[in-house]
C-alpha cells in the first residue's frame, strides 16, 4: 500500500469529473471513503509505504528490498 496525505491524494484525483463516486465534494467524499477503508487496506497490504515524503526511486527501492522475490515465493 502506498500511503499518501489527503492533499496528495486530492492532487492526484484532480477535478474528479471522471470519478462519479467522488461527485459533489470530492475532498469530503474521498476522506470518508479512506477513513472507512484504511484499516482494510492496511490489513490486506504486505507492505505499507509512506509515499508522502519519498521519491519514486526511493519507493521502488523499498518495495524491492521488503517484498519477497519470485524465487522466495516459489520455495
């Protein structure tokens, strides 16, 4: 799971015209959905990465280091 701040999520969403679920007040709707589902996302995630303060390269490095390789999964 890549965890971002509310501000970052809303910046990625943009004006939400193509996101009918966020119709009306995208910020409030997104926040409600995230609060409702966050525990499920974390429960299902093999890895949670704080993506709010790191470069894409740093995130990729973390994923590569923390997740098991395909060979390890086959064992």
